[in-house]
């Protein structure tokens, strides 16, 4: 069982989109997948239709420190379950928060709460992969969600402010997570995924700059080879409550189907060559190296 948290210190960069689409793709590849909505905005909870809504969700997991069956809802897709975010939100000093954050902060084992709950036999026995969606702002919920994971994924947009924020914000986040070393735990390796790449020269240049600047941070952050082109398919799929790889749509160049496969193969190499809906011969499988250059892909 592998746990991946999709993190970032900014909203609107594609965390929920990536979590929902990678999770559903892995489930369609035959894996048993659990999504965890650890963002109090609850976007992931509403992303797909639920087949069966459980009476509980994230609140019970955080408060009890364990995942009871009553906290797991099933989605409309086979093998794809979800722990929904059911934490009531409120405003505190103008900032949206939840009592969950207060609760976590008050615990001596704050950084470990989700890690202990998710790295438990009940999850190990029933799931191959766990994807956690996280809030776009630093806080106890983001920290505990990030530290639960074996590996972190962080979207970054090829726009200068976003790229800069990514560098400083991610660095701060990783430093903060390092504090958990005092408890004997630390963050897993972080892979940045460049998301929403348009076909302007500017986007291409910033993409290059992001890759270059992370060569300097080697060891701390790696940038995924697979970048996600900007495509209205991601919005359309979300509106239709469909995983993007299932969206029947004509696209020029690389399709979201290809992109999502390449990304999951890169993040989880043991899945290389596995396709949604079945296993193909290696000969039939398009090589990941066949990806066209960035920016030549889909329309935005
Ligand atoms: N590759 C992409 N191309 C086009 N739109 C995208 C892409 N990725 C995400 N989006 C859109 O960007 C918006 C924000 O994405 P979301 O996943 O909600 O971000 P976050 O969870 O980081 O706040 C959504 O409307 C989503 O459909
Ligand atoms: Mg989100």
C-alpha cells in the first residue's frame, strides 16, 4: 500500500484535479484506491458521485485516530472509495477554518494523526493506493496529511508568480515538515508536476526555468518529466463528474488519457505499461518517450 499526498501552498493549482484523476485512473487499472479529502473546502468529496455515502468522514478519522468502516464512502467507480471531508467550516479572523485544525493543533502527536490512522492494517489489507487531497494553505491539517504520505506530489503552474510561490512556499512547507523529525518521521520525496501548460512561448520558457531551478535543489524536489497540458477537458470532466481519461473527446496532440497514464507510470513505475480497463502487450503500449514537446499539445 502506497500513500501519496497532493500538496501545495496555493489554491487553484490543480491539487484536487490531479488527486481525483490519478485516483480514478489507478482504480480503472485494477488497483483498490482510497481517496481522502483532507481539504476543508471539500471539493474532492463532491468530485464524483457517491454510490454509498458513509455516515462518517474525515472528522471521525481525525478525532478517533483510526479509520472505521463507517468513515468510508464508495464512489460511482469500481474500486474507488473515499473518506469525505465532513468538517464544518467557520470563519476565524477572516480566515476559513475548522475545529478539526484546532483539535489537531492541540494534540501532542499532531503530525502523526493521519499517518497512524492510514498506515493501519485496515487500510493495508483493503487498498493498494491512497491519494490524499490537501488544503492550499499551511496549517495542521496540511502537515498531518503530508506526513501521512510515502510520497508527495505538488502541482506548479508555469506562470512566474506561481513558480516563485512554489519555490518559496514548498521550501517553507518542507522545512516545517522536517520538524517532525523530532518524532522520528519526515516527509517523503516530493515530485513537482508542471500543470496547465499552455502553448505560449512564455509557458515553455517558465517550464524550462522551473526544471532548471529544481536541478539546483536536487534531492529535495524532482520535477516530473510528464507535464500536464492546459486543456478544457479537465474542466469538462469535472463538470461531468468523470475521470478525465474516460472523457470521450477529440484532442489534437497528446490527450488527457495519455498524459494521465504517463504521469501515473512515472510516479508509480510498477504500473508502467498498465492501461485503464486492462493490460496490453508491451508492443501495443505507446512509449512514454513518444510524448510530443510541451506546448504542442491540446487546446486550452
Ligand atoms: N491541466 C489543466 N488544464 C486546464 N484546467 C485545469 C487543469 N488542471 C486543473 N484545471 C482547472 O483549474 C481549476 C483549479 O483546479 P483545482 O484542482 O480545483 O485546484 P486546487 O485543488 O489546487 O485548488 C479547476 O477549475 C480545474 O478544472
Ligand atoms: Mg482543491
